[in-house]
């Protein structure tokens, strides 16, 4: 018998699993053209930026756009300070760029940090800021192909059930897991959105709907062109913490962003924003804790109390196998650690 | 070391250049002209009766070349175990009832994946949903209304869904407990995790006009696969050729016959075209086989001085929908219990229970991690109750060299006592454990608590499983190099390297002088397979015998050529010379020619064969444990140093020390690789890996949501060899095992270290942050701290 190794050659496409359904692909060269295309194509189209969220969702059949409007021929403007001192980021900036930019690291260090904690290096090289802010929400029952289990479509896939919360009511409680969003909320960022009706600015705090079926407040013809981070945020003490089981290449159990505006002697807090990501259908605010912090002098014993209260007011959805109670505990610990870290920094600067 | 040339040295891997340059071919790379792609229609239900299957639409779809269903494969049964007691119970394709999500119902061959996906959707199946049971104790409850299979006919107890039972005892268990000063019981549970092999399950079949079937399979042993394929396809063994391809990891998950392997073969026979199947990662997570959760109930009687006088165990295994290796793990669990410590009075019962979960497979360690986690935690609990030093307690009961085990096996040069002492010494164990005041465990000043823990394990190597032995052939080439023909399969463990080292040692050749032809059922001799931790021992010794045969022939011819006695001859650098007259020499090349001309054309070929326990006909009974098991027990002790964040529940394994007795390390770096690999596997088991299942469905069927450790999670791992076997050139290479035993003690060590750090005793895996935090909270409540 002879050997047949000569018949073994490199793998062809056919021998691999190719599960992307067919789609049309447009490559506009201006933002205006993007809007025009979206206007003409209607509901069945989607913007393709880095594709790190969209393509996996198309592979598993969660999304099935007929046309992809790719942003790959648009050039991203470099991040810079505007006349009024705001930091302006192009929505097309990749998360790697954000991680590495000296300007961002100086003016919005917590944002650079959050970007660094997204996925892994290869993902950050492609992932864009705009895509991150508009990513699909996630649910264990959703993020798989439904080839032979969970075949019956849930609300999110235009069906009529919900697996983890079978209480009816057409409510989807998939969790919104962007790491960038909570930080931008604490920084008071605004999104510049271009659509068929022209340009509008929206406070990122109003951008998230809390509706699992449609988590972002974005019209079918709209795209985010840039993100503006106001000057005042640059003077704040900001922190970002992301809790994960293995410390990399994964979405958060909880992510916490904190920004405090401190008075001159760096002890009294005049404004506080605390945003908690990855535990509900949108990033949540710890409003009571913010109120408590505002106008008070920072000290450790208060902080323990404030963090406890923050965990009480935050209402997590159990997700990805983590229970409500555990997520609350994480919220408490990471808010505490963020605030203590701020005190430490301030003490060092003062002392 | 002993003037050895290659063995005992960390020579470069034989498969290294192929793999690092991307030249290595795996089954997924096999691409034949005209090849069709195969897909499998699977059950969406955990338990349902199939009322009707309609494939007519799919069959008519252009591009679909063949469809098979349970009607085509009716009556063909296969199983991980195929014995008179445990008959094969799996169908290739289900035709009446499906018993788990993902069970195979139909297979399609199509010209491409687009057509395939469409065709699979077009297969219309009507089901009657049946009630299902998932929890193992619900399933065995006598009142359980779900009967997945009839109870095993030989087990008469009043339980439901019994797939099998192992029971054994010795001494007098009641008398033993009467003697005890302390009787303590515990119950431990382990969870479901999976192998995480990189190369998916895949197979290619190419049925040729001459009636031969050619296959490439990502497998752990081609001869076992071929046997099962031949039997199920009703073809002679010799008509099936499984070709060599590298295997991208297996860890126990690719042993027995899988439905897709039969299906590609059947579809190739039907269409006359090559057919390929590659499972998606989701299919692997949802429908294929994972490891096995065990419940371990242990009751131990101990004298004040630490002598264990009685031990009673009850193990329960959630086998899934078919027997799989569930009826093996309850046998092995007995073995992993009885090896390390002496217990005069002993009773064991192990139950394997059917549930509507996917069938289970071995997973590196095959029960040992679950069992050792339980027993070593239990040992520490008892030591504390009796105020004994945990090291002394273990030493008191540890097996000693040349001790006979209750099953009449002998531990030979068992290094357990040395290992325990060495591990304690190397890590300053006793001081570091006792110096820490117990009261600081839960005070809140520093939320990070450090702890140290120890565990003991032992593992068998190379016992009897089809084909029960390995053969090898070594043949010389005319320039004096050699070819090694072995059925051994390289799946990353380094078998090709180690086997070449052995040949090189016998014949004093360089690694580059040895060409290895492996794992091809048509051209290489049968091999036991890359499981039961026996390849270096069983195949290694077969290879050594074959090489020794060649060496003998070389010396014989050289003796004639040089007119000298063989005892006076030495060999090196591909030549033989007279010991006291190095000028008088003859090269291997000349010897080869001389052999052909003088020895009736003998081109210098020799074969070698090996099996464990040549006087034992069979593997011991899975039901009664009677019969000998192996002559090869390796022992290990591992120490874990950890840090617990008591606010978040996160634990980090800072350092793992492994002291082991693997016999002679043929390649020390490969041994260290095995240690590091097993420590990181255990780390995943301990902290993050968890196949989340709900009602038979898998919630996290992806690499993103099933978390395996990343490089930064991997602990500093240190290996210490306690080499207890005396190695001499010319004697059998007394290797033991190092590929599976070391996932176990470290898991137990981590559990004991958590207790040391925080006072929290965990009775179940994984040690997830959530569980740790919950436990700590309870502990604080109990102590009035909350
Ligand atoms: C393995 C893995 C790990 C990941 N880990 C994380 C993580 O830790 N944290 C995290 O936040 N994310 C994570 N992600 C999700 C994703 O990679 C990131 O959110 C990423 O930033 C998305 O950007 P993108 O450019 O690739 O988006 P795309 O996939 O191109 O787009 C995502 C969505 O946004 C829309 N969109 C894109 N750009 C715009 C725009 N300018 N205006 C309006 N709509 C737009 C698209 O139509 C699409 O609906 C992970 C993904 C993977 C695959
Ligand atoms: S939470 Fe939303 S995505 Fe998840 S199953 Fe329910 S409807 Fe579907």
C-alpha cells in the first residue's frame, strides 16, 4: 500500500465552518455618505466599525443585517483638545490608540485604563470607541448559535420568550457590558451624533435606554462621529476598576467608574459621579452615594459606609452565573477601593 | 548521569520544528479532492421520543450528496466500555429516544457548508417531550419517575437509573470502627469541567474503489479506534487505515468511538467521495463529553496516635445519558483511594447514575482530582481534630516501599514517604503553617490572607486496555541510521521525542539519525494508546526491546567482521570497535551491507513488545475490583501557596511545589512540562473552569464564557524529582507515570491552603470567588463577627 500524504494540501474554505450568512458590503468614504446609505438602506443595514462585536453576533445569528456599511475608508481624526479645552475623540479611534495616547493618558487616565481592560490586545487593535459604546447587550442564552439548543427565539431575537427571566412581558434583561460607557458617564462626556436630520449632541448619560431590546438611543440613520469630554473632568480624581474572574480577555462581572471633583485643599468633595457597568441593561449610577459624598470631607470610615449604601441602592441583574448578592458585594468593595485609592493619592499629594 | 547519551537529557522535541514552523499537519488540515463536508443533526431536547424524521426535503436539496439516520445504523451499538457486564449502549444515530441535548440523529454530506447548513435545517423531526432528570441524587432516588435506561440487571439495590456499581471491601469494617478513637465523616462534591483541547473533534474518511477505507482522526489511539470502527462498520480491521496526523490535544476526551467518526465513514462509503467533519466549539461544549462530577462521602476511623483503622466510602457519579466512562470512574475512584495510605479495614461502594446530561469521558486524572481533593481535605480535618501534625499523620499511614496493596499489586520502590518529607522540607511547611496565629485569619486589617496547604496523590500507569500491549519495529537503513515504527500517537505529550531518545540510547545514535514513523494503522505495529498514563512505560519498553534487538544484530555482525567476541565490542558514532583497540572498527553502514551478504539477506530489523503484568490476562473487574491492576504506581506530594482576597473572594495560586516519584525521567524538561501543564489544569479546575448547565443545556459553550487560565494566571511551578528507581543501561527503563497524577494533590493542597489562610473549609469545587465570599460571610456570622 502506498502513502497518500501528497494528497493532503492546505485547508480550503470549504473544510472550515463558515457560518456568516450572506450580506452586501458598502464602503463609503465620508460620514455624510454613511448617513445617506443608512437612510436609503433602511432597517436591514448595520454600521461595521472594528467588527469585534458585530461579526461574532452575525456568526451566531443574533444579528442578520443584509448590508454592512463599513467605516473602513473613513479616516479617524487624531484626539485633541478643542478651543474650550474639551478632549475630543473620534468615534473611530481604536481602543489600542486610546490606551497608548499620551494626551488621553494625561487628560483622561481612567478612560485609557478602561480601554486597556477591554478584551485582549488583538481585539483592542480593531475595536473602536464608537463600536464599544453601541455594542449589543449580552446574555448567556443569546451569545451562542442556537443551532440545536435554545432554538426557540427569545424576545431579543424577535421571538416570544425569555430564558433566564420567564416572567413574560416582552422584557429583555440582557446586560450592557461596555467598559468605556461607565467611565465616559463619570467624565460627563457628550456624543456627537450625525444622522439624516443633521448633527446632534447627546449627554452619554441619556444615551442608554435600559431597554435590553434596544439598549442605545440611536436612530437607524445615525452614527456617532466623536466623543467630547469636558474640560472640568480633567481636574477630577477618576478611577476605573473592572472585576473579572481571570483578569483578562473577558467581559466584566462588574465595572466601576468613579470621578470626584475635589476642592483646592483636595479634601472636600464638591461633585461626585459613580457609574457601575455590566450589571444591568444600562450603566447604573449610585446617586445616593454621590449625594452623600458631595460636600463632605473624604475620610475612610465614611467611605466604608458610603460604599455599603451604594451597594444597597445599585440593583444588579444576576448575569453570567453571578448572583445578585455577589455582584452587590463586588460593587461595594470596588467603590470602596476606588475611593480609598483617591484618598491615598490626595494624601500623598498633600503630604 | 551514568554515562548516558540521550535518555535523562532534555533534548529538543522531535516534533518541535514541524510545530513551530507551522508545517505540522493535523486532521483539520486534511483536504482531499472532491471532499464533502459532513454535519450532524442533533437533539434540541434532553429527553424526547422521536415520532417522525423527514429527510426528504434535505435529500432533494441540490448539493446534498447523502443523508443517513438511525434507520441506517439501527442495531449498531458502541460504548466506552464493551464488556459482558457493561454492554455497549450507544447508538450511532438515535432512532427512538434521545436522551441528552445534542444527541446525534442524522448526518448529512454536502458539497459545502452553506448547503450543509440549509440541509440540516430542512430535516424535520417530530418529538414527544419526555420528563427528564439531571441531578444525580434525584436520578437515583427510588421514587424517580424518569427511567433513562433499565437499571443494571446485576445491581439489586432500590435505586433508580443505575448504570453500574463498583464495590469492594477488606478487613472487618465494623471491628475497625470500634477500635477507633475518632470517627469522622465528610461529604465532598466536584463540578463539571471540560478538557479544552485546541483541535476540535474532527475526522476525515475516504473510501476507495478497492474497498479500503482511509481515515484521519483526531484521536488518542488509532488501534482502539480502528477496532471499534471495524466492528461497527462490519469491515475487516485490515481494510481500514487510519493515517498519521498530529493531534492538537485531547486530555482524555478523544478516546472511544464517536458518532461522527462512524458517520463520515458511512457517508464516504455511500457517496464514494471523501467526507470531512469538524465539530464546532459549541458542539463540543454542548454535545460532546466532559469530565465527571463525583460526590464523595467518606467516613474514617482513626486512633489517637493517627493510625487509620477503618474507612468507608461511597462515591456517586453523574454519568450522563449513556455509560461512557462513568462505570470506569467508579472503579478508578476506589483505586485512587486505596493507593497512598494503608487502611486495614475498608469498604467501598461506587455508583454510576444515568441522567439526561451528555455522556462523560475521562479527563486527565480520571477521578483522581475529585477523590484526592476529598480525601486530602478529610485528612487535614481529622488531623486538626486529633491535634496531629498533618505531615506526621500522613507519614504514619503512608505506603512504604515494596508494600503489597490489597489487590495484590506491589508498590515496588514507592517514594511516597520521601516525597512527603521532601515537600515539607522544601517549603518549610510545618513552620509556615503553625507560626501564623489562628486569630488573624479573619481580622479585617489586611483583606489579603496568605496560606499554605499540602496534598498527596498516587497514580497508576500502563494497565490493560485494548490492545493491552505495544509493539515496535526498528530497522536500519543503508547509511546506518534507523527508522522507528511505532503506533504511538503524538498529541503534544512528547511521545515521539521520548521514544527516539530510547532508540538513540540503545544504538548510540544522534536524534537526527532516527526517523520516526508513527500512528498509522497500516504501516506501524499496534500500540496501547496515549491514555492510562502508560506510553513511556509500555511503548517505551517495546521500543527499547526493538532497539536492543537491532543492537544485538549489529554486535553479532560486527563480531564476525572484526573477529572478536561481542562482549569486547563498544558502539558509538554509528560504528563498532574493539574496546581495547579503537582502531579496529567497522561502521554501521558496513555492518548493514555485511549483514545482507552474510546473514541471508537480514537487513537488520528487530521488533519489540511490551505489556504490563504479563501474568495477568485481563484488566481487573470493574465491578468487584478483583484482579491485578498495574505494576507501576507513581506517587506525588504537592504544596500550594495562595493568597485570598477576603473582600472579593478571589484566590491566587502564588506557588506550586510538586515533589514526585515518576521513576526515571527520560526527558526532564518534558517532565517539567507535564508538571506545569497539570498545575495550570488544576488551577483552572480550582478557580474558574465550570461548564454551566441548566436542565441539560449548556449555558457557556464558548472560550469566552468557559474560562480557562490565561498565561498571567499560571502559577510559579516548581518540580522536584524523587527518583526512586535505580536506572542502569540495559535494564528496563523504570519509568512510571507523570502525565496524570499531578492534577490531583495540588487541587487538594489549594483547598487546604484556603483553610490555612482563612479558616474556611470548602467541600466542593470550584473555589469560585462567589463561593469563597459566601463561606467567609457565614464563618464571620458563626463567630459573631458580623
Ligand atoms: C473576545 C471578546 C472580548 C471582548 N471584551 C470586551 C470587554 O472586555 N469590554 C467591552 O466593552 N467590550 C468587549 N468586547 C466587545 C467589543 O470588542 C468591543 O465592545 C469593541 O469596542 C466594539 O467595537 P467595534 O469597533 O469592533 O464594533 P463593531 O463590532 O464594529 O460594532 C458594534 C456595534 O456598534 C455599531 N457601531 C459601530 N460603530 C458605530 C458608530 N460610530 N456609530 C454608531 N454605531 C456604531 C455597529 O453597527 C454594531 O452594532 C469583546 C469582544 C470579544 C470578541
Ligand atoms: S434576557 Fe434578553 S437576550 Fe436573554 S434570553 Fe431573555 S430576551 Fe433573550
